C-alpha cells in the first residue's frame, strides 16, 4: 500500500475557501444579521398591509358583500408566512449571538449557512406576497336572494284571504299584521300562500323572510332563519353571541326593505332582541297566532281573523281529500259524507284529516258510525273503566281505540314502542270538545311539560275531573286539596320525592293515579283514602315496599 497523506487545514482556511464560492452562497453566511433585520422590517410592512386588507374585508361584510376567494387565500398565506418568519427570526437571532472560539467552526458554519439560506428565501416570499396584494376590490356584492317558495298543498277558499292580507301589506300606515284564529283554521297555510305570492307578484322588498316560532320560543333559531335569508350563515356567524347576532341583523335590515313572516306566535316577542327594526312601516311584519290578545301585545296595526270555511268551501275541500272514487262507491255515501263534513265545523285541518281517514270507508255502515261518533259529545262517552269488570278488557279496548286514532292520523306514533304523540292542534280541539265545547273550561287542568317546580295552587284542584302535570320538576306535594270530581291524576315524569299523608284526603272519586318515573322511596299512609282507585302506576320509582294501608284499596 502506498503512503496515505493527511492534510489538516485551519478553520479560517475552511471559511475562506467556502467564501471563494459563489457570491450568493457566501452572502447566506456573511449577510445573515443584515438579512434578519431586513426580514423583520419586510414582515412588519406585510403585516400592516394585511391589517388594511382585513379592515376592507370587514367593511365589505357589513355591507353584505362576499370576500373574494383570492383575497381570502392571500390573507391565509400571509398568516402562515408570518408564523414561519417569527420562528425563523428567533432561530436566526439566537445563532448570530453565538460565538465560537477561534472563529467559525465547521459545524456552526453549516447551521449558519442553512439559516442564512432560509432567511434569504423568506425575504423573497415576503416580496412576492407584497407584490400580490389585493387591489381595492376585496369583495363582491351578493346577488339578491331568490325568494324561496314553500311547499304547500292544494287549498280551498284562500284567494279572498290572500287578497285581504296583500292589500294590507301595501297600506303605508300598516307595518305589523296579526293573523289570528282557531287552531286548524288555516293560518299557517295562509301565511305560506302569502310567502309564495311574493315569488309570483311584483314588489319592491329586498328580503322576504320566514321563521317558525312555536310555543317554546328560541330567539337564536329565529335569528338564524333571518341571517340565512339576508346573509351567509358561516362558522363566524355561528360563533357569535345572541346580542352580536342581533346587532348584525339590525345593521343590515335598517338599510333594506323587508317582509318578516313569523308563524305560530304564542306570546309577545321582543323584536329588538332578535335584531329586527320595526319602527319604520315601510317594512312589514306578518305573524300568525291563536290569540287576539297576542295581536294586541305585538301592537299590530292590522288584525285579521282567519275564519272557518263556508259550507261550500268545506264541502269542496272534504271532497278533494276524500276522492271521487269513494264518493261514488255507494249511492248513500254522498249524503252521509256531507253529514260528516258538516261535523268538521269548517276547520280545514279537521276536514283534511277526517277526509283522508274516510277515504277507505266504502260502506254506509262505516259512515253512519262515523257520524254517530262525531255527533256524540264527550260527556256521553263512558269512562273506559266503567264498561268492563276487569282491567284487561279496558286495556284491550284502549289499545284498539289508540290504533284507530293512529290510522286516522289523529295520533302519531312515537320514537319508541307504546308511545304516541298528539298534534297540538288536535290536542287543543280534543280538550275543547271534552269541556263541552268551552262551556266547562275548568273540567281539565293540563300543564304537562310546563317547567313547573311546584304544583298548581290548591284552589285550582277543586273543579277538574282530570289533571295532568306530566313531565315537570315538582319535588313535593303538600296540603289537602279538595277534589270531589277528580277521577284521573297524572304525575309521572316529575321529580317527586315526598307526598304528605294528608294530600289524598279529599279525593274520594279518584280512579287513576300515575306516579311512575319519580324519585319517591315510599307511599304516604294517606293513600288509603283513595277508596275508588282502580289503577295505580308506581313503575320506575325508588319504592321498595308498600304501606299496609294499601289493603283498603279493594277496587
């Protein structure tokens, strides 16, 4: 093997020979401190420009304009670059401050070289982003929103109603219009027709907005419905507080002409909480409600009562839902069908529901039975428990009746087995019929799922035959309510922990008591007073044993 010759070069020779390379590479090392300062200055100028552009975007958004995609992309790239530059300046500054004995050692030179190269490249990236800065046009105006036509079925007798509301909308002195009437009379259908009329008729409103309010008011849902029509509902909107949303809505609608359609209003709604400007009557607000009192509370300039259909209109609607095939199936059916339609009292929802239910009934006997049921008042129906010697018979008939109601669309099947739901219109109508069409309004006390933490005052228990306090947060029952007429008491799904011994003292005719799904650990001894009790439900409670007094309940 030949001799191996090793050569050792001092550090300064290494640096010197490195710098003998291209000027660009040498500058990565030599100009690192200078380039760091220049990079910081350039990044600050870019940050100032970014702030100016963001300010322009914010102004444009307040004017209902949509930022251009290229502007959004540029802002995003600037934000990413700023983060990288901040980290790089920190690393570079730390490297510059390091000192190596005897000059620049090879390892540190390599690190410094890489940093210098990255700094130089970031300087170019900053320059490129500066040159790509958006022009003054950072956003574009959104096209006027298309009016959304809402789905609606064929209707009868609506033309005159629509005309009345439409003419009111064009009266200068009318800003708020209240449509009121019985549940099922067609208020929502009328409001839907008004909404759809705006898609077909000439008008000078910028926005036509629809929102369904319902009994449990959620202001943010109403705000979202409004913003979906007048703006663009993005993540930024969803993260705003209710007050911030109200401010945004107010700012936009104050400069526009709009119609706000609110369906199913149960109580006074503070429009300013939503963000709706209502002082100027060039804007129109139309709402539906069952209560004329709500019209007064909302300070409606025009109150329009939605009346029941005339007999001619009722018969036309009933025939439409029934179908000509059923009507022509037997010669007796047309006359019987008219009798059924008359029992619906001109309520479109009832005419529609019963018309559909009777569409499959093709024998005169079925129609005669329907007429008998419709003509019988609630007071003439026995209580189910009286018809049978045993509870099982009553239970079986109960299931049969529930099945019939489900098939007739008067009850809806729930999300789980053995649970049914009742449409609020049908529920209210059933209560009205059961109370002798309003003549005995105290016959029922129904406050289910009303958020009660205490039972209603004792004085209200005296008249009702049936009381339902299902689904509240009542924790205890005290006192001795005098309930001579009470036959049914529903208390399930509460937070009951205690019932005093005297509570059941004056309920001699109580036959049905449901205490299920409560936190009770024991029954009061006073339950022995319920001598007429035939049904007691204690399922899903914490009761481990029953009081000996229960032996007195022989029924």
